[in-house]
C-alpha cells in the first residue's frame, strides 16, 4: 500500500529511503511486480519525444509535466490533447525515437531478471503507447502489458487512440484495475504485489499494492510511497528487498 505521508522517512543509503516498514523485506514474499513505463522503466516520455521529432516538443511536454505533477487532474483529457498534436507523425519518426532516444532506465534489466528468478510475474501498465510497450515486452520478458494504442493510417498517426477490448484509456483508475485484475488472474492478494511509478497517475495503482515504490518521482508521489529511489537505478530496490539466497540489505552496496 502507499504509506501515509505522516509516516517518517528513514534513509537506507544516500538517495534511498523507506517509509512505513523496516527493511529488508523478502522479495520472495511478493508474487507480482508492476511497472509504469515512461520515465520509470524507460528513460523518456514517449509522447514528448514523438512531438519533439515533429517540432512540437515544448507544447506537448508542458501538458505532460502538468499531468504528471497532478496539476491536470483529467489524465484522459490531457492524453487526448497530446495525442491530437501528434497527428501526421510518421512510423519512421516512431522508429527514430525507439532507436535513438529510448533506453531502459539503469538497473531495470537487473531488477526484472531478479524478480523473475524469485518467482514474481512482471506487469507493465502504462498511459503510454503499445507501439513501444510491445517492443519492450520480449526485450525484458514481461508477462503482462497494457497501454494505449495509437491509431495509424497510411503510415502516419491520425491524432487519435484506438478503443481496446478492455475498455477506455489507461489512466490512474485503469492502472489500479489492471493490477487488481492480474492479481486475481494469478490467485494472489494485492498485498503480494509491488507497484513502481513516478507520476500522479501511478498513485492509485501504488495504493492498491502491498509495496509502493517511487522512482525519481514527482513530489506528490514521493509523499505516499513506501520506498523512495531518488538517486541511482531501479535495482536499488534490491537494497531493501532480499532475493532468495541473497545478502541482507545492509550488506549490499549503496
């Protein structure tokens, strides 16, 4: 669950703190780890980078930042506004973003591999786009992925999103519901899930999980997370979660 903002923060190492529990916890006690994609599992906001390739970067990035800080509370509306500005972008420009701009965040591969080795399933649930999520899924060996699908016609984005079988746009409520649905599918309690995110639309998912992790996150998210990673890579989570047969947190390097 997200930790109450009144709970004190305890520093584990520089740039790494916990709230509401005493580390280490056992990674093997969890059965699912869920990741946001943009600025969490990967280093960019894909919508911003597509817009930048079109010369509309500043306009779209301003909307993205306001949404992630929680200043725009209707995420669906903010996403539709940003996607509309992508109309005319070519598939070649998306490929350029994938090849030249998109990178896994430091420690992502290590954390995913370690979680999978400990028996956890891995979920990517994103307000970003399937065009990128579908390429990440085999790269990291993700078990589940849900994101928004851009409409394309004759090799160009139309500025609209396609409806999908599970319903509407992936916003904060859908992220939470997706985590709960996957927990139900796996036959586990939400308390056995870890949720990792950075923006305001991750808060509902983080609140539903047994452990919430804020990765280089916006202030509103940092106020409620159980683990705060403010410096370094995603694998720093393993400093407070002991893998089966692993060293205790105190013995791990900062």
